[in-house]
C-alpha cells in the first residue's frame, strides 16, 4: 500500500514543468540596455587648465575625467551637487613620475569636499586624504584621484571646486 502512495509523488516530481513564454525581459528585470557605453570625456592636450565636467547618472551622480600624464600640470574645475555618495574621479593614464601632488580648492570656505582615495595601477587603494595630497608613486601606470564628501565632518556638501594636479 505504501508503494502505491509513492507512485503519484514520483510521477509529479519527474513531470516536466513548461517554461513560461520568453518575452525578452525577465519578470524581475529593470530593462537595462546592455549595449549602452558610457561616454568618457578626455581632456584635450592644449589649454587644459580649466575644464567643464560631464556627468552621468547611474543611481548616484558620478563624474569621470581621463587625462594623460603628459598633460600635467593641470587644473580641473568640477562641482558636487550634494547627493549622497557622489564622487568625481580623475584618471591619470601613463603616469611614470616619482610623486603625485594634488591640491583641492573649494569655491566656498566651509565646503565639505576632500580627496577621498587614490587608486594605484595594481588596483589597490589608499586614503582618505584631506584637500592636499603628496603621494609617492613607485608604480607606473594609471592612477585615479577620487574626490567626494567627508562624511566625518560638517560643512556644505554642495559646490564647486578646482583640482590642481602636478
């Protein structure tokens, strides 16, 4: 008798369930275009002393600039809108100097913006820093300077700044 009870259970377990019709979008998908490539602004070699920023939104506002080390020294103007988690990243390609120096100057006195991190060519990070940075660079390659808010301090999280890099 017990064996007869197991037969329907086995049949139900082995039965193939029909897959739902594929309409191209999974039910829990947000509908993201996989072919979208984020445009990146590259600083022109001539007259790169003051630049405007290009922003893109991927849940947080993040700004990214890419420069070649041959363009140093330079000054880049940027702005943070005060959104939580917002950051500005300067990517310096082909850096082969011994020291990377940066100064962050805010447009307003009580503005809460700092150099949060530096990313080395091997992918490791260091930081946080203040508004001035002098960093020994034994590795050659691409360095990133990541600018953002200091969550441990008071002050305005919105406003413009100038990043000078040598």
